[in-house]
C-alpha cells in the first residue's frame, strides 16, 4: 500500500486536530515504511532526576504509531489505540530530544499493529521499545 500522507501533511493534521500537543512533536519523515517523530524535550517532560518521564515517552510512541498508520490510510482522526506495551530499556540522555521510529507491521481493515523504537538524539542504543495495536474506524 502506498503512503497517502506526507510528513508535512501529518504535521498539519497534528496541528489542526491535536493542537494541544502539536508543538511538542516534529514529523521528520513519513512513508509506507513508517514515520520518524521527534519529541522536543522540555522541562515539562522531565521527572525527578532530570530524565524524560515514562508518560512523555508513552505519548511519543502513541503519537508516532498513530501518525504511521495515518500515513498509510489517510486522515482518519477516530483511529484509536487499543493496546500498548512499552519496555523502558535505558535512561534517556540528559538534555537531548527523543526520536521515535514507528513502523506498521500489519494493516488490516479494522486493526493495525506496529512497533516503535525510541532513541535519544546522538545515541545508537534505543531507550525504549513499544508494541501497539490500533482500531481503525469502518468506512461509512
């Protein structure tokens, strides 16, 4: 299946439909193989000890996979997360943005399954890995 939304279109969709979080994220790339999304880490994303919080990383993986699916199926805002499992593997590097690389593993009519790897900028080893499932609304 060919990608239907570009990185620029996904960023515009995020701004128009999810303006409350759009400023946190930058869609770096999008295609049929997936999406790369950057979290511009700010003070509000940190937990005690100066590391990025788990909820901030969860938000990053959830938005990244959502956009990876929309890149394939188009702007279906009511596509929703039905399951997410995240493994936090190492502490993110201090003072660096996070980058999520999301890929769709299976895209059906009603469900999509994918995975996301999260990296600190400039560090080769991932800081987190997530597996996600989404429900896709039926065509009307």
